[in-house]
């Protein structure tokens, strides 16, 4: 909690949230929240967690990756159920926070509502930063992000992260040419982040690949 925005809340509220909460552990590839579920809040304790939107045709787009110290579900506490789902990319643990206690405190204490507003503002800025990376980032950043999204989309519970994609397809997605993408993959392979085959890329270290995509390495 000390690494999250929850530490900014009044001490008595933090104590009550800690007493009422519970820890949950999940293997990689687990969907822990589905679009339309009742609003929940959870503090990420360990691992890497993906928040994504799905189209009616089943396509997915990642909205956010959450690392230890990040809090999930604050937006839905304010705005109600959203069309986002939440999946663990690597073995992860969360500490479930009482949504009822947090929203009740926000309604009666302006310090709590302001802390929530600041957290929502941070989330907005992160989305803007990621949009900039997607539009203006290096080929290596775009390749890393595309690999992580592709592999997460098809990951099964307890399964490996594998992106079934050719170098040419990666080049098309990254807006580059195959030779440049091949160099980016080679660098990631030498760094021990991925392993490559003819038409697939195995992600060995999801957290480092996320950092390569322009995401935060952690708090």
C-alpha cells in the first residue's frame, strides 16, 4: 500500500482497508475480471496485469499494463462497470480492496475524493504517454508492444506467452521494414527477453518486454 496512491489516504481508512482486504494469487493467463462485472478495486502486489477492451468480433486492444503498486478498478468505482477485462500476463498477486468502503469514504471525506481524482489523472496521463509511444515511438518499442499484445491475446491459463507472427507481419504492424524488425528482434533475443522461431516469438521475460515497449519498469 505504501507504494500506491492508497498511502495518501487518511491513516484510519488505510487501516480499515487493510483489515477488510484479502490477497489473491493467479497463474499467468488468468482472466480475473470480465467486462460488465460488478466494480472492484485491487492493488497489484506482484506480476504484470493487462487491462484490455474486446470488440464484438473478439479482437482485443490493450488499454493498460499494471505493475506492483498500481491500483486497478478506480475508474469503475466512479463510473460504474466498463467494457474492460483484466488478465494476468505473468504469475500475479493482488490485494482486493473494499470498493464499498472506499467509495463511502470518498463521499464523506474530500481528502479521499481528491486522492482518487489525482489517481484518475495519473491514469489519463499514462494513456496519453502510451498513445505517444504508439504513434512516435522507436521500431523497437512498437515491436515490443505488439509482441506483448499478440501473445497476451492468445495466452491460456498457466501457458507460455507466444506470439505467432512472422517478421514481415511485425514489420507491417510496426510501420517499418523486415530488416529493421529483424535487428530489433535480435537485440531482444540477445538480451534474453525473447526466443525466436520461424513464425513465432516466445516471450521469456514479460516485465522487461513491457519496459522495452516504453512502459514503466516498476514503481
